[in-house]
């Protein structure tokens, strides 16, 4: 079986990105640190766990990272993301919600510098690769 740059098996991992959208139409973005994509802006998200539904994963990851409780989750799309430098390959699933409770806060300071609300059209240039790839597919988030 072929190996990646890290010498590990080349099966893609499943990542999840969650668009939490506020009443002003802004999306919650976090500045990544301590992992691949460090220094880029990303959505709350993470890895799909064994025997977990997409929506369970989304709820768990958002709670772990931001302390928000989300509901009314909808599918957005997916991307095929190869991180050449790191030797990683992900299929990233995207979902969205406009129904959540709580105030976002940094729950994993070793992984996220800060959270901020940003409009889709005002996303920063230094986006995490899966979001860059999704923006090539869709022009606006409905």
C-alpha cells in the first residue's frame, strides 16, 4: 500500500466543519494553532469518531471548541483536501446551523487563538485549506 510523506497509510481521514451563523449573517471563525493549518482561520470542527453521525459530530465538536450548543443542523457540502506539506488527506464534510445557544469562547487554547464573527464575503485570505476549497465550489452560503 502506498504511504504518504509521514510514512503512514494513505487513506483519507474524515473532517467536519461547522458554519455557526448569527442573526447578522456572520460566521464563527477561529484562528488555528498547534496543528496543521496553524495561522489560518477555520470553522469549529474536527474528526468524525467511530459510530458517530455527522450531526452528532458537529454538535460535539462545536461544544468542545466553543461551548455553544447547536441544533437544526443542515448539510452544506464536502471537499477533498490534500495537505501536501503535512502528508495529510481529508474529506471534509460541512454543515451549518443558525440555531445555537451560548456565547462562543476559546475552550481549547492549545488549538485556537480566538473566535470571531465574519461575513462570508469578508473572510480573511489566510483560510484553512478545506474552507478555501469550499469557497471555490460555492459563491455564497445560503
